C-alpha cells in the first residue's frame, strides 16, 4: 500500500457564534435592565401596567441581544431581526423614562449638559458594570435616575445601530448559512473527486 494521505475536510459552515457577554451592547443592556428593575421598585407602582411594561422592555432589550448572538450561527436574518427587536424595545423604554421625567414637570437633560457628559464618560469606560452606577441608582431622586438611564439607553442603541450596520455589511459580503452550506458541499465534492 502506498502512503496514506490525510483527508482534508472542508471547514465547517457554522461560523463561531454566541459570545454575547463580550458585546458592549449586551453589557450596557444588562446595566439598563438591572437599573430598570430598581427604578421600577423605587418609583413606579408595582400594580401599574407601566411597571411591568418597563421591566419587560428592558428585559427584551437585553435578552434579544443574547438570542441574536446565539442564533447568528445558523441564521443571519434572525440575528439581524432580533438585534433590531432589542433596539426597538430599548427605544420603547427610553420613551417611558422621558414620560416619567415629563410627569414630574421636568425636561430630560440636554445631551451637552454637565450631568449627561459625566454619565456618558462613565458609561464609555472599558468594562463598565452596574456597580459603577449603583450608588446613583440607589440614592438619587427619580428624575435624576431616569436621566442617567436615558443616557445609558442612548449609548446602548448607538452600539446596536453600529452592530446592525456591521451585520448588514457582513451579510452582503459573506452571505448566510445557505451560501456557506453550498460552499462547504462544493469543497467536499471537490475533495472526493481529487482522490
């Protein structure tokens, strides 16, 4: 018998996926969710529909980023749709915080205000977690906490907008699962013919 050649297997067609905890958008959405739980506990009547809707919108923002990341291995379309659902849920929550501030006879902070700039700088620090904001969430009055959360939601949706642009570009350049499956099959057939 001649020398045995090792079979070359085509690279798998399922790309790496998951890893949502490394996404900045997920990290920020987790802060928003945790803070929304506390905000609703402190400032929104537990029996009101608003309480449940705000918690659900915050949860949807976080969970849909997670689910999109997990689905990315088999469906770019699902990844894009779920990332957009996360963004839409956070936009809904953003309006709830604006409503809360207006109901107090106040207006949200201007994005160039000293307070908003402070929150944005703190939120932009690498690896920032809930603990960086905890004392503010636990001790400041409702309108201040709502304004802080508005800033954090803006940061999160900015990241999600960038993520969606990247997903769109990657899909246009590399296609989806169907194209990768077809390519893997062609490579496997090409390997069979060359033996």
